[in-house]
């Protein structure tokens, strides 16, 4: 479900950027950049946490991030900020958790919910 919502959010972001002029898209931040960065951070955290909790998903969450970047096609600073957010989410939990704990499971559940909420809100707000 989250995967489908992430794709819809990415598509929505791409549609909103297509409406902007190319020069403006490079210079100005999109109104949903904060949400995209938070989503990227969540994906980074899930990439690390799901792995240590034995989900056997391989690169699923990293690939979701790559799909989001590919759909959004941000340039320059926007791209760097999205990637930095993903890495911050990953590294933050890498420094804290070495094995799966009940707290890690709770974080995973909460991030899945928050990521779904962000994707729904972005879709509802920017789809048209």
C-alpha cells in the first residue's frame, strides 16, 4: 500500500513540476519539498530498520527512493537535499540500533503510517 502511495506522490510531484517553467523549477523550491524530504528520510530509516528486523526486502526501500528521485527529477540542490535526507534517516538509525528491538519495530510501524499519510496528503493537494 505504501509503495503505491509513494508512486502516486512521486507522480503528483512530477505533474506539479511539469506545470512550472523549467527555469523556475530549477531556481525555486517546490511547495511540497519539505514533504518530499521527510518522505526521503523515512525511506532511509525504513531501508535500515527493515533490514535489521529481518524483513528480507533487500533494496526495496532504497529502490523506492530511487523511484521517487527518478519521478521527481530534481536538479542541483533539490536532488542533493533529497539524497541527504535519505542518508540522514539511514545513518541516524544505524548509529542507534545494531539489532531489532521492540522500539525498532514501533519506529517501523510509525514510519509506515507517516509515510502513507504524507503520500496521501501530497496526492490530495497536488494531484490536480
